[in-house]
C-alpha cells in the first residue's frame, strides 16, 4: 500500500470514525434519552434545599419539606431521588400528599395524592404538576406528607436524605420561537445534561458503538500475552466496579461491558467454561452476601449473572457447532490472570 | 425374582411417597379449594353431577364449560373406588400418584436423554428426587393441588415417550403416550402451565436446528407431527367443546377471557407488582422469596424458619450446576452434549420467564404482554414454575452425572450431601401443604366429611328436584362454602359441593353469579335488610330453597371467606324474611333446609308441563296453545339453548307432577345420560330461535307462536283441539353438548385406529 494511502487510512481509523461515533453519542443522547424528553431541561438542586425529612420511615403526618429557587420558567416536575429502594410494606398502601406553592403565598398552587405503591422500587420518583410559566427565579416550597403511614406500610428512607432535582418543560413553539431562544435553550440543555452524572450513565447506550470500536481497535494492536490477562482482567474489574458502584442498572453499561467480554472471548479464544466459572463465582458471592443481609448489590448481580448465562450459552452453542480451539479454559484461567499479570 | 438395587431403592421411595399423605394429613381428607379436590375421593358423585355436561353449574349460575376432560380419570378412579371402598386410601393414593409417576418417568427420561449415562443410576435417582421433592413443587403444585399438579408426571412421561419414539420409531411409545394422555387428560386444561414448559423448549429449539442435519430435522418434524396430532385428536372429546365457544361467539369461556380487554388490562399492573424476585432463589432450587414476603404468603414462614437458615447448604445445587457446565463436555458424547446445550438454553428462557425481574429483560416481558393470549402469563411466577423446575432438574441431574465422574473419590459424599439438602428442603412439605387456613389462627384444611352433612345432601337429592337452585347461607365472598370436620374445628373450605353430593345446584356467594351484579346486590340487600329485593333476586334466579349452615367455626366465619359485615345480618330476621317454611333439620341441628318465600320454576309459561332429563335436555309440553305466549327459562342467557319440535306430541313422559308454579307443572325428573337421537340435533332445525332473547341476561325468553307452528310444521307435530288450540311437544336442548359427543366419537376412532395400527405393526415387526 502506498505510504500516502496508508496515512489517510490511519486518519480515517484513528480520527474520523471515532469522531463520527462520538458525535453519534452526543446527539443521540440529547434527542433519544428515554428518561427526559428533549424539550425538558433538568437541574440538580442542592441537598440543602431539602429542609426537613424524617430519618427512616415516613410515618403518618410526617413530611419531607423542601425549598428551592426555580432555575427557569415552566417548572413542571420535582424529582426526588432516594438512596435505597422504597419498600412497600404489607399492611395496605400509604397515601402520600404532594403539594407545592410559591414561598410566601398562603394557598398551595397544586395538591395531589400518590399511592406509596407507585414509588415502590424506584430510585427516583417524579412528582409532576401543570407547568408554571413564570417560575424563573421564584422560590417554591413543596411538601410530601404521609396520610396513613404505619410501621407496616410507610415508605422507607433508611439510607439518608433524598436528592432533589427540578425539571422545566418547554413547548415546541417556545423553543423554535426565535434563533436566540433556540440557541439559549440548546446551550442550557447541553450544559444541564452533560454535567448530570445520571444523564451521562444513561447515555452510555449510545456510546456502545464507539466503545466497541475502541476495544476492537486497541485489542487488535495488543500482541503479547500479558496484554491478554490485562484485557480479561480489565473486563472483569469493570463489571465488578459496575456492580459495586452503581446501584441502578444502565443498559448502556451492560451492553458495553458485555461486548467487551465477548471481544475478549473472541480475541483470546476463551472457552465458555470460563464464562460459567465467572458466573458461578458471582453466584457464590451473592449467596454469601445474602446470608449476611447485604442486599444492596443483588439487583446488579441479578442482571449480570443472567447476562453471563446468556453469553456462556451462546458461546457453548458456537463451540458445539464449530469446535474452535480454545486457549483459555476454566483450568488455566486463574493461572493466566495471576501469572501473566506478573 | 431377584430384585436389584435400583428396583429396591425405587420401591422404598414409592412406598415412602405413598405414605407421605398419611404423615401430612393424619388420616383426614385434603379437600376444598377451587376444584374441591372431591374428584379424588368421591369420583362417582363428581362424574355423575359435575363432569358430563357442557352446561355447568357447580355453585354458579349456569355457564358454558367443557368439563369432560375429567371423565376418563373419574371412570378409572370410580372403578378403583368400588374396589378399595375407602375414601382416605383413595384420595391419598391420588395425592401421591403425580410424585410417584414423576419419579419413575423422570428417571426413564434421563435414560433416553443421556443413554450412555444410564448406568449411573444413583445420580439419576437423586436428580429425580430433586425434581419431585423440590420446594417449588411443594409450594406451586402440592400446596393447592389443582389438576396442574399432574403435570409433574405428565411432563417427563410425554417427553420420555416422544424421545423414545424419535429414537426407535416404535409406535408403542406413541400409543402409551396416548393412553396416558387420555387417562390424565384433566391436566391438559392447565394450558398456561403446559405452555410454561413448551415456550422455553420451543424458543430454545433453534439450537437443535443448528446442530442437526436437514434429514434429521425432517424426520423430527414428521415424528413430532404424528405424535402431537394423535395426542391432540385423542383429546377431541373435550377440546371440541373447549374451542367451540371461540367460533360460536360465546364469551363465557376461557378462550375469550385470555383475549378479553378487561383481562389484558391487568397484565402490566400484575406483572409490575409481582415481578420482585431475583434469579438467585430459583437457581438455589427455591421459590421466589421476595413475593412471599410482599404478599404475606405462607411460604414466608418457610423462609424465616428454614430456607434462610440453610441457604448456604443449597450452594450444593449451584456447585453441581456450574460443575456440570464446566465438565459436561468431558463426560458426554456428541449427542449428549447437544442435548445438554439445548436444555441449558431452555433453562435460560425458563429462568427469565419464571423471574421476569431481570433489569432490562423485564421490559421485554411487558412488551410480550401485547401478544394476543400472552396475558395468561400475568402470574408468571406460578405458570412457569413447573416447567422451570422440570428443565432445571434435567440440567442438575446431568451436572451431577458429570461431577460424579470427575470426582469419583468424592462421589458418595457429594450424593449424600445432595440428598440431604433435597430432603431437608422437603421437610417444609407438611407445614406448607397442611397449613392453617388463610386468615385463621389454627383452623386446618383437612377433614372427614361428617355423616350428618352427607345425610342432608342425600335428603336434598331425594326430595328437591335438580331443576331448582339452593341459596347457601352464610353468604360467602366468593363461591365457597364450609363443612366442619366431625370432631375438630378443621373445615372444608372450597367451591360449594352441594351439587356434587346432591345433584342440586347452590349459590354460595358473590362469585357464584359469575361477576353479574346480582351477586353483590344480594350481599348489599342482606346488610340493608331489604328482604323484598332479596326475594325478587331469588325468584329471578330460580332459587327456591335456602340451606343454612349453623356449624361454622368462629375463626372461619371471620376469615377471608366471608364478609364480616354481611355475616352480622345473617340472622333469624333474614331467615324469616326470605323463607316460607322449614323442610328439614339435620340430626345435630347443624344444617337446616328451608323453602324460599316466592317459589319459582326453572321453566315458566302458560299450560306448560316440563320434565328435566339431564342438565342439557328438557321435555316441554304445551297444552291448549291458542295465541302467542312467552316461555321463560330462569337460567343465564345463552343463545345455544335450542327448541326442537317433536313428532306426535303426547304427555306420556309426565307420570308424576312434583311442583306447580302459576300455570307451569314440573314432572318428576327421570335422568338419562344421553339418547342416540340427540346426536342428530346438529342437523335438525330448531324453532323460535329468532325470538330467543333476554332482557338482562338472567333468563332465556322465547315467544311461542301456535300460528307459526301450524304454518311451518307438518301436522303430525301438533294436535289440534276443538277450540282451535293446539298441543305441542318440544325438546329444549343445549346444543354445545353435541361437540362433546362428536368429539368422543373422534377420540374413540383415533384410539381404535391406533390400536389396530399397533397390532399390525408389531406383527409385521415380529415377522421381519
């Protein structure tokens, strides 16, 4: 291949394709985020804005009270994020009274009730109301009060203070009203989105093509044996970190890390038995954690173990059909991981 | 004959399984629930009064139902009953049968799935114990003991015969499967549970396609077609009637329910609120823990007192599962490996369906709710449970075979530990199955039916015409009624068995009205002491007798079975308000039968004589029919009730009038199962069908027009009187009953054809 051609191919593979995939992630995240629609701007509020809340159970007549200054017009949602799942009890459901008003006003602007069951197992619950057009820079007070909470049915805030964010709904007409407004809206949207960790994690699903590309690209460059253990080890560490650090599952992360594992399988000729061994170890760990009442990680272990079962079974079918040669199996797996890493 | 180790150990296990109900139920009958379970102890009564006809009313208003799937078993079991003459032994044997047959057929199945491992009997035996004694089986099948429990043996049996047929092409396997399917056809009504196994197996089938040659695939399709079609034809006698409502637009049937919007709408909320478990407990061989805690199930106690404490022991199952996955390649031949891979794939599907709550996969299940009919899986944790444990047991047994081969030194220790954990988990069986009645403190669900109750039922059978309906009090919140044990506070609580024991239908609670508002109205009228309206409803529903049960333990009266507020008003005032006279008091005053204040007749018209032949056939005779007059049948409306004119009308059928209401006289019932001429009704033209209607669905009304009769029928169909009026005779017939008769002809022809084919094919094979 002529030198010039080789150079231009290099630019395509190392710069142009990654940039295209990066742009795909950027725009797809903005437009197709399944949690927040494009016309909604969400702001994280300070934890200090939650003025009062009970520790533990939200029993009858107890309240969560918050106060915040609206960042924009069209305030329409208050999101309360909890550090743990809200577990509904067995003695019938509680009813939660939600109300919001402008600070200093006598009357509540909006009042609604919610069944506690609707919050069950959601880390973040959106309390919605008709959007307030001129909310910008005004201070609002909200209250969530238990009407029938008992020790058996009340929602549980065991792990501390809820987190707060507010969301503002803009109409299509408003956004496209003028170039200035459109630019301003886009700026705010990008700023609030890409500085929000939850948004970034959710948008990882759109980063999957870039991630796959990068993995394939770099793994194709790796040649020696220590890179093999490094790559396999990295995949395992990333999966473990995902389980330990992120309580909620993000489809993007699940897909990206699964693909990383599959690329490793393909590249280093890993046998299905290794996938199953990893699965088995994870189940053992899960059982031990469960026995000690450590249930925080069970949601993630649940998803990962099942995903690895699928990957392993797919590998097995491939192996049975084509009988490929394997280099890493359950017997030499740990040896490779430990020895090759030196 | 010398017994080998395999036979001895199986015999001992079977004896223990047969003894199991004696340990669980202490000599009393395990009765009650949604299907009464009376078919196992009173098969003949069940056969006679409940199963033969498509117009069904066991503690319900009349509904269309294809019930005939119990008939072969009931016939067989009645024969056994006449030999044994002991209800306890009879029902206990029925309780153990699915376990015993499940144990045997699972072993046979493993033998044909992995023939090269046939000699590893002990691992296969342990695997079969893991299957039949699983806590999932205890909680999902034995605890409620519905007909779906028999799938425990039907799953491995049918798969065994199918694979044997695939391998050997010997038709005897199809024939045996056919006989077994006909005998236990009642378990095929558990369609959602069957699909709970079929769905993972079908979804995993591409794996087999990947491994197979085109020729093998064609052979498989051909043999599968023969096997499935012959089995399906053998079920024609109830399948016809089961699916017919779909084509004749009858919305009182299951087929309609699963596609009805009201049913569909419940899918997502039900799944969302119950999909709370994880895959951990199923792979530990246990039922989902979280749902048991969320909904305060009895199972919660089993977790607290047993499974939570012994969780680490269940790691043996994980070790065997993973061990199998690592080692099976080494110890199975090519075919065995592929079968194992197929079941592993099916296991993954099954695990998903049984759990649902697996991150993003949960949304996938919710999307599947949009597939027509998929709503039947809204209780996924129940419907997929038997299929899951079956597939998992195959995988675990294969794992055990591989692990034992890999670690011959530790084989004994592994097997002993495995059996120990299986048996330890099974210790929960007594406290789960023979558990306290829900919402009571210490009332159990096993009884001996008191003679006093049976005598009362006998009295009703002999003195109340079966065209009547009885109201059972106290009025329940479903369609259950109570029978108290002879010498304890234990009770029968289940669908009211009055019809099964006496032949006369009763209404026992709000759900007896099949969601019609009348069910709730009676309850409301009781609490508002509006006896006038109650009497109106009773008249409208042809409820002419009131059966009062005064022998219900306090805890049961205050249980979920009754509305506490309503019960307070069910006193002497109510009895006085709705009855006219006392007819019979039982020997210990536990049960009293009254006559209702306003008596009605099942059929009502002017100058009408009628006689009930059976639940789907009535003879009607109109005297002096002069002008148009209305004929009313007081049973829920169904357009398939047809009137057929009879040649040479005469009153010879009516020898004895048993009741007279207004101008209608009911002649003494003379039961006849069926007459051959009924088979031709399908080709006969009914009359007055265009006038058949109903104002509110509670009656069937026809307009009988003598001038139309004269105009359209030959004169041998009516007798003209001097005054110009006519006498005419009709048969009132519920036409869908014919589907059963045609179906049974097809089923029998199928059986005969298969028998002949088997006979000749075996002779041909011998000659060869």
